[in-house]
């Protein structure tokens, strides 16, 4: 909702239109007006067809690409979400990734085989797929600003341009799925922002001002293949209905004002940077990606998140859950998954932005403070190299093991991430770089609600891990590893 909820012009517009009839099952004048507006705003669209959802737009665009090229296979990217049509539910992002079902049940294998996938940024794999399926690939579909794995940057790496080039070379179509980023990252979408021209574009969300609308459009010679001009069939009883068209018109006409995007940019930058600063202040490792009013903060030690496996393999998903719930308690409703994007709307005020940053700082401080208290309760074993154990008083579960008497490393059982903390003898615990004999700690994780936390130390010549019942300390003596076991009390 780029204009915010219940924008008066949208509500008045649909109320007035509703008096004249809500659906005719035939084209109406408002549809033509909105079509012209979309053509004027989105650089690559010569002809546009309205449907009733983003899923319908992508599904129809894929059918058109297949019909136009006479080829069946297509490429999508791991974590890319293009709605719920069968062929797209292969390594899908968004809710499918969040709930661990990127390859949905119910999609016939024979159909899924036509979906080829590659990781974002992996041009070698895209080239390999084209070589291995010569003359069989109809199109590449990509979110030019991916938002369904969290926001990613495919532009500054040159990846999008490379996709454009290879599609042209191979006679395949390039489809930009701008259902999320269209009219969001600029008035002409990502293609305008980046200056890259796709063959087909899918639109949704903003285009309907909150009512069910989707659209696909592009080069005239391709679009003329759609029935009744051409042989590719697609139709919809409610497509282009007057209510949805009016809501779209009221919304898009307000997006012609570039000042609106300038204002969104300022507010979004302040919110994004404020949240990252809050993480830094609280000692929580985080990074992020942002395009205009669309961004994601990732809880990770990685400097940059560039592809889906960075999120699934390196982001602290349980911590995101705690942060999300903490923010909800503060009255701030964020997108409920690390695999999602946050959006700032024109209705958000400077005060909203300040309050959100302040709320995030309180939540982060609370989460990290709980951790510090936990660390302070550890009893250290005088014997030095033997790990000590702390238990959660409430659940009795093992919370952590401490290494030596100055250092500790934590690892959650469910994510496999470890957080390393250190303290000098009398001082406070602080999260830090590895020091002393602990030479390498790959990842850090903190968990404050009594979930099982396990220790794993990776160091040159020694390592320690636990299986909840025992702690194992391994030390390299000469050429041999010697393992010690200590039962958890
Ligand atoms: C990039 C993208 N494409 C397609 C869709 C599907 O749109 P809809 O939910 O309207 O069917 C979504 C929905 O989130 C999306 O983000």
C-alpha cells in the first residue's frame, strides 16, 4: 500500500464507481485509461493485459513466452517467488521458503522438470543451463529487485544485464516479475531505475491500489500472440473490472509525482540506517539491502547478503523471530519472515520512522541484555580447558558451555550458528572477535529465551562440541587428535 491504507481518493473513487456496477465481464473505459497509464509509466510495456492477481500475471506471461518461442523450459532463481502456479513452486521463496516448502507438494514431477533453477548471481550456472538445454528454454523469469528472499541486489553486480544479454543471444525472453518492485522502487519500476529492458513485465500489488489486480505486458509483437489476436489463450471474468481499475487509476495517478518518491527515499534511508545503527549499538550482527522504500535487514555476520543460500545458511532465523515478536509487542508489525521485504509508504510520518527506530532499539537491547545476564551466571571450571555448563533455571535445559574462564562460544541447536563472547577477568561480557587460543569462530548466535544453546569452538589444534549429554573436547597432540568427554551435569 504505497499510499497507505484507506487513502481517501482510492476509497472515494471505488465508492463512486461501485454505484455504476461492479463487474461487467467485458472491457470498460476505466480499463483502457489504466492500460494507457501503465504503458506511459513502464518503459518496456507497449501493450498490457489485466488479470486479477500477481500469480495470474506470471502464469500468463510464462504461457505467452512458451507460446511465442515454441519452447517449454524456463529458468527461475532459487528463492525467487512468482506466485503459486505449479511451475513456479520449485525452490520458491517467500512463505514457501519460510515454512520450509520451497518445492510444493501437489506439483507433478513431469511438470516441475520444465523448471530449471540457478542461484542468484551465478551466471556460470545460467550459461550451463542454456548449453545443456539448447533451443529449449523459453524464458528467464526474475524479480529484478528480489524481495521474496529478503531484498537482494542483482543490478550492481551486472547480473541483470548479463541475463538480458544471454536471453537475446539464445532467443529466449526475459521476464521481469515486478509484481513487488513495480511502481515501488521508482514510478517506472526496476527497469526504469536500472535502464534494462525486459521483453515482458508482470505487475501486481500497487497497480490495484489494494484491490485484486495483476497485469502483464511488453513488446507488441509478443503481446499480439495472445488470444483473440493470437493463439495463446488467457481470459478472466473479473479481469479489468471497474472497481479494481478505479483503485489502480487513483493510485497510479498519484505516483506520477516524483516528489513522492523523493520523500519515500529520505524516510526509507533514515529507517534503514536507523535500524542498522540500532543493531550495531546492541552488538547484534546485521547487514541489509535497500532499493528506495523496499528493504530487508538481515541478522547475520555476513558483510553482504547476495543470494538465497546466504539467508537460509547464514542468517539467524530464530533471532529474527524474536525480533519480530518483540516489535509486535511494541506495536510495530514488520513483515513476518527474514525472507521478506519491508516497505515504507507515503502515509508513514517522520514520527512513525522515529518511533520504529526507538522501538527496535528497545527490543534489541532487551534481547541482548537477557543474554548478558545468562552469561553472567556461568560457573567456570578452574581446570581451564574443561568446558563448564550453564543451565536454564526454568526448563533445566543446557544453555551453554563456557570455554576456559575468559571466553565463551555459543551455538544454537537449530540453526548451527555460534556466537562468541569474551570477557576479561573483572569486566562485563562482550561479544567479540576470537582471541587467545580460540582462533576461529565462524558464526555467532545469541538466543535469549531458553532454547537449547550448544557450544562449538573451532580453533587451530582444538575443538569442542556437545550432543546435549556430553561435551567433547578435541585437541591435536602431534599428529593425533585426542578427544576428552565430559558428561553434562
Ligand atoms: C514477485 C512476486 N510475483 C508474484 C507474486 C504473486 O502475486 P499474488 O499474491 O497477487 O498472486 C508475488 C506475491 O507476493 C510476488 O511478490
